[in-house]
């Protein structure tokens, strides 16, 4: 069979499958039975990332069990060993000395015992004194019941932690009669409390109420569910991948380990909402004696809540890096193209660049995120521009670097806020709706201004990342919107409301909590072919977009700074670098 007829058969299979065969365990664990084992010969596809974490082929999702141990950073991740859609999931395993170059090892955990024969799903690692690293993960048994299991390294003195044992006394926690065995997963890294008990959280739900259960153990083997969940919230649906950690309220350079019990901390509870496929978090207080977490109440606990990332980002997980005393965040960005595209590319999904996590020193009401410093080792050709005024409708090209594979930092100064449009408070929790209405091509007062990435010179294709400054007329304070808008990113058709399998080109948006007292606001974007990670105001608001231009690719992509507001904006500085590929990215992965 020729290539094109093979392709048509494949497409036909896809269509038949989509029409008849989709079985859903739930929205996330979508089953494409016929496509789970479709392997392809890989070509270096022009949408493939260059410096993001990706195995050479197949599907990946959640990051699991990140850890620094004996000189190596470890990353495990959910991986389909056979194809580019979800299915056949194992814990794949890679190690790195610098979080930039990665070496793939053999799979750490895969279905083999009665307690995980139908699945080895997400989990975490805890360093247990006297035992070494211990994995807690969700196994699925023959009856599709979810349960929590543990695994230990065969040789804890091996810095690579190559071989893992799943002892026969698993599982360590089964759903009890009050719980739904299909909604009980993703144990967190455990911590040792002063009372001598280990504690871990497990995500769940009851009807529409999202729940994080808390389990206690003295020996890391026998776990008992506390009487009450550590926290729950109505109408939020299943809480996947909970993450629970302290952040310092006095030290804005270092992270805290989970067992920190001093006074100068707030806790963060993050959950991934299966119903919306977004995450949110709250800051609050953890009461260890009662095993209760109470959010502070200055940001919503629910779908309108604060986010680690307002874009294409899910199933995230942090870990404490003992080497550099920092808390680091990993997160999964899925594809936004079609299942057919993923199958023909042979791969789907990537991990975002790891980010440090700290409390925002300016207001202590939110977190700030920044790409780990190690990624700067990939910076090569460099250009800088200074002090340029851009008037309404103007754009300035950033030349001399590779725009499809770049790191760019811009500082804008908006000067006066007099021309800022009044803020309509009905948008207070609806940044996305505002961005939909006020795109980069809608003239404003102060803004829209920002970056135009992955663009053709005629703007047939482009992905703008921009700010628009409003004035809250009741407080007279600025209200700053940040958008990363994939709508004009590609000539490929957007997927319509009925045709679920077309390209997904969403705008994404969040507000940025800045007072603009000195007029300044910064934007950094990491651009990597089909993924753009953008950090507004030094990481107060972060947005990841996946985009698939057909013309603005490789050397045909351009990068600009622009302004479409009537107020002239000063570009105080642009620093832009080409980014190299890491020397080693998962060589040897299977
Ligand atoms: C599966 O469910 C059946 C019927 O409820 C039960 O008899 C059997 O023991 C279960 N098997 C496992 C492995 O849990
Ligand atoms: C248990 O959870 C599954 C998957 O979320 C759901 O389809 C089912 O209706 C739930 N069962 C009960 C009894 O609530
Ligand atoms: C700026 O606005 C003009 C006029 O609406 C539009 O043609 C252009 O595409 C806009 N620029 C961006 C980056 O959206
Ligand atoms: C402005 O941009 C939006 C989003 O890309 C697009 O839908 C709309 O057609 C554009 N409007 C004009 C006048 O170009
Ligand atoms: C990523 O893919 C898009 C397009 O198919 C979906 O709309 C998102 O829900 C999905 N995100 C996650 C986290 O699964």
C-alpha cells in the first residue's frame, strides 16, 4: 500500500472509531481502542518542541514523582508505550543532572500485579528516612477499582533508581464503602508531622463535591483515612492531582520542604479539575492537629480561583529541590491539534519548562512562577533593543535570533494611565471573556501591547501575547488583563462547536495584579515551535499556549513587539535569545 492509501485507511479508522467506539472512563482517560497501539516512523516534525521535555514518540501526560536524589533529578511521567493517544500507561522514567539534558531509563512501574493490572496511574515520591525514596501511586485492578499502592527501589544506593519493586502487601489504601472506587487517585508526596505520623492526600469526589482525603501512617505501610477530608468544595467535581505545600511568608528566595512547621508560612492547595480540565489553587492555613486546611478567603475557592497557569496546563506537581532549596513545578501541556495529527506526528504532549514557585512578596496573596535558571544555559545568539516608543498600530521586529525557538524578555512602560478604558466589573472573574471580546486587533486606550510570536510578516498567522490596561473607576486602580491568543495562530480551521476533532485555537487570559505605579510591566515568553510559555510581571500571571502555524514555522516565523492602543508605549528593553537544543533529550527512550 502506498503512503497516501495507508493514510486514508488510517483516517477512516480514526473516523469509524470516533463515530462508534469512543468509550469514556471519564473526560480525561478517553479510550481510543484501535489507536492505542499505532506506531509510526518518526520524522522531525516542524511542530515538535526543541527544548521542552518530550520522549521521542508516543503519548505523555501527567508528571509523576519528581525528586532530587543522589545527584540526579528524576522525572517519571504517564506514558503510552505503544501509541500517540492515551492508553497502555506506564511510569516512564528519565534522569538529569541539570533539568535540561535528560537520559531515559527503563520504565519504573507498569501493570503486573492484581492491584495495578488495569493501570499504573499518577502519584508521587517521598524520601523516607531509613527506606529511601518510596513511590505512592494509583493502581487499577481487574474491576476498574482505583487504589493506592507503594513501590520501593530495589537498590536505594543506585542514584539512577533503575529498578522498582511493588511489594505483595499492596494496596496501602482501598476505597471504603463511603467512596466511589472510580474516583480515588493521585496520592501526594507525604510529609512527616511532629506527632510522628506521615500524611498524604488523595483526590476524590462525592457527587459534585471535590474532595482531598488525608491519610495517616506511622510506618509508611499502614495508612488510615482521617475522619474528615483535609478540604472539599461543592460543585467542583473530581479533584485530580492534588498538591499541598507550604510557602514562606518572609523568605522570597527559597522554597520550603513539606515538613516545615514554623510560623512563617502559608499553605497552598492546588487541585486539577477533571470537569473543566483546568487547575486552581488557594492559599490558606493548615491545622495539623485537626488535619484541616482552611483557605484564606481572599481568592475564590472554585472554578474562578487563582491558577498556576491560565493556559494549556494540567496535572501539575511540585517537589522540593534539596540541592538548591527551591520548590519546582512540573506540568503537562497536551496537544491542541487533532487526534489524526497526533497519530501522524507519532507523539502527543510535553512537560512545560520547570518553574520555581514562591509567594508573591508584594502582596502575599498569590504565588509567582519563573523558569528555572538552568534553562538559560541554552541561550545563544542575543539581541537587545532599548528605549523605543511604539505608537498605536506600530510594530517593531526583533531580528537576529531564531523566532521559532527563542527566549524573549520585554519591559514596557505605559506612562500615564489617563487613556485606560474603564473596567466593567462584570468581568472580574471572567478574564477569558474579556480577552475574547478585546483581542489584540481591537484598539484600546492603554494597550493592547505586547509580543507577536510565530508570525508571518503579513500577520496571516500570529500568536499575540499582550496586556490591556483598564481603570477600575471605583478604586481608580489599574486592572491589567493578560492574553495569549491562539485564535489567529494558524490557517488551519478552528474546531467548530459540533466538530470536536478540529484544531483547538483558544484564547487564554488572566488578570495581572500590579499597580503600575512606575508605569512598568514585563513580559517573558519561551517560544518553542508549537508551545509558548508566557510570564507576565515576573511570573505573577503565566499562560501556556499550544499553536500549530502552517506558514510561520522555523525560519519563516517572525517576532515583533506591538502596540494597538492610542497611548504610546515605551519599550524600555527587549532582550532576546535564540535557544539551543539540549545535547541530550531522552536518548534511548522506548
Ligand atoms: C471483582 O468483582 C467481583 C464481583 O463484584 C468480585 O467477585 C471479585 O472478587 C472482584 N475481583 C477483584 C480482583 O476485586
Ligand atoms: C462513580 O464514579 C464514576 C466515574 O466518575 C461515575 O460514572 C459513577 O456514576 C459513580 N458512581 C456512583 C455510585 O456515584
Ligand atoms: C492591530 O490592529 C490592527 C487594526 O485592527 C490589526 O490589523 C492588527 O492585526 C492588530 N495587531 C495585532 C497584533 O493584533
Ligand atoms: C480580530 O481577531 C479575532 C481573533 O483572531 C478575529 O476573530 C477577528 O476576525 C479579527 N477582527 C478583525 C476585524 O480583523
Ligand atoms: C487538551 O486538549 C484540548 C483539545 O482537545 C482539550 O480541549 C483540553 O481539555 C485538553 N486538556 C487537558 C488537560 O486534557
